[in-house]
C-alpha cells in the first residue's frame, strides 16, 4: 500500500476504534483477504472510489480496530490536542495537531517519543484558530472522489464565473466558451454533475450506479 490516510475515527470502548480510512495502493487489492489475517482488525465495509488512476486505485474502508492504549490517535487525544491530519506514507506516520500552548506540545511530543520510540518535529505554526479537526473535510473528499473530472471541471468553472449567483454573473454560453465546448454540451454535463451531486447528498444509498459515475 502506498498511502493510508485517516478520514475519521471514533473511540468505542475498551480499546476499540471505528475508523474510516482512505487507502491508495500501487495495484488492485483484495482488501478482505488482506485484512483477514490481522487479529486486531475487523473489516466492516469497503469500496473502491473513483478519482485514482488505474494503476493506483483508491479504496475507502470502515474498520473496527482493537487497538491498545499506545495507538497514536489515543495519545494525541489524551494529550488534549486536536488531530487535524494523520497519514501513513512510505512507512512513516505523519500528522498535524493543534495544541493550546507550547508546553502542551512538548508534553505530547515526549509521550509520542516514549511510546513509539521516534518523533521528528517538522514545523510549528502559531494560529488564531484550531484548524479543521480530523474528518472535517470528509464531504469535500467524498465529492472529489465520486465526481468525474469533467463533472468537477464544469461545476468549478460555473461556480467561479458566477453562474450560480443571484443575479447570475455568467451565462451558459459564457461557461461553454471558457471550456471550449458547445453550449448544449455544457448544459448536459452540468445536468449530469448536478444529478450526481444531489444523489450523493440526498440518497440513502451511497453506492450509486456505474452509469451515473461514468456520466
């Protein structure tokens, strides 16, 4: 596996975590067979998501992990820090966290060093806000994964040019000209993109049809 990113994680009880993971691999994976030998992990649900290239497929997993106390997320939370991002890439676990003061960070760094044997501080930034907690950007990632490149391009161009403003700042002809396509092509792509988008928001079944995904 090339990269594993935590999208969200919830502590259940007695060391059990419910985790949502986004996994990018070098080749197609049989996730059920891959996870089955792991004694502390139960696969709850998985699906391949669009957006990755054919030679680097991306999967979304929901797992129940029976983790001991030293699990990194538990150390961060017990250190009264807010996890903003956690990812495993090429054998190294990296993360972004927010703490209230420097002493709290030093304490957290000491705990990580003690329990995992290695810690490297890459950067410190002083901010006025806490940043987005782990999982806050999940909706945006889902939409970017589930919509095709054409659908994202049409929606983004229409949005930035003011097509959805009231009053409207750009016409369908304006958008089509910017995209160098016919006005009828723009209208059709926009309709498919809106249908896909609303389906993701309002559908009770997230597993939409392959036909919709290809539009």
